């Protein structure tokens, strides 16, 4: 069985690997919306969905991006 520290380290590695891609995708669509004049400074409501069929994970995390 995996210990708590090893589990936390594995999850940290995963999150570090997906953060750059998520940031790039969000930046891209925000820039495009701003270029089209559809978005100005303000607050954007966002959501990230985490899923893993093998362990029955299906959770949506909500947040805001302040521009």
C-alpha cells in the first residue's frame, strides 16, 4: 500500500503536469474573446472537471478569473 507522502507526491506531479496545458488553453480562449471584442476586464466564472472512471471520481471545481 502506498503511504500518504508518496500519494501526495504522485498527485502533486500530476497537477504540475496539467497546469501548464490548462493555463495555455485558458489564455488562448480569453485572448481570442478579447480580440473579438466579446470580453473586457472583469470577472470570468470558470469550472474545471476532474474525472477518473477507474476510481469513480467526478467532481467540478468552480472558480473565477479576475481580469
